[in-house]
């Protein structure tokens, strides 16, 4: 009979995520992770296969959760433009401790670039999902006259993604909520139909 697990896998994965998120991959040693997770060395390797495989699992879960949160925000709004506004402005509304951590997915891009194919693949997959979702929302916004009729949905979706990435880096660098709000509103106003821009800024203030 096999020996039962002595730890909750979900719980220790969350702990590992916090370590990697705060310190990055290179600065997080196996001992850092194992001790924070509260498991023995053999259990660590038997259960997770080592530091790199653990990191890939944690990063994939983190990115998937981030995309799912974006989907929930975009689907909950009353209109396409309101959905985009809620998504971009959400970064300025995070608690200071959360903002200071920035984004683990962006940190992975900065740390690895394209040097690790698997890390890059995880990032590309998440980016593709978000881009597709943003394009769909922008198409709906155009159909409702909420954004310029001349808007290129694909280009605008990519611009929004770049804005989101930039805001996450700014958050990690200590940007104020006001700064993040200004960045978000500038991006939104650049797409919005002229008659909606002033009302949008008034609602956000």
C-alpha cells in the first residue's frame, strides 16, 4: 500500500507561487522552496520533479488564473467599453501590497525572455488567449458604436495588451493608483468614440 501524502498539494503550490513571485526563478533556491512549503527533500522531488518543473507548473497556473480573472471582468460589465474600462482600471484599484508584487507572468518574460522555450510557450499561450478575448470585446464595442468605426480590432487588442503589461511593470516600480488610472484612461480614450470619452473619464473619477 502506498504511503498517503503528508501535505495538501494545492496549499504548497500556493506557497511556492508566493516564493517565485516575490523572488523570481533564479533567486529562489530549492531549499527556499522546500522549507517554505514545509516538505522534505525527497517529497519535493517525488511530487514536483525539481525546481524547474515546479516553476513551470506554478507559472502555468498563475497565468491561467489571470486570464480567467480577465474573462470574468470582461463578461460582468454592462457594455463592451465598460468591460475594457473595468479591466484596465482594476490595476489602479489593487491594494498596495498586491501592486508592489507586479505580475509573475511579466516577471517571467523579463527574467527569461525567449531563452527557455517552455516558459516562453506558457507566456505566448496566455497572451494569445487574452488577445483573442480583447478582439472579441472590441468587435462588439465597434458594433455598438462605442469605439471608432475605423478601429483595427487586432491592432487595438495588441495595444491594450501592451498597456496592461506596462501597467504591471509600473505597479512593480511603485507607481501610484493615480498614475495607473491616467495610463488606463489615456488608452481607453484613444479608442473610444469621441462623444463617449468625456463621460468615461467622469465615471472613472
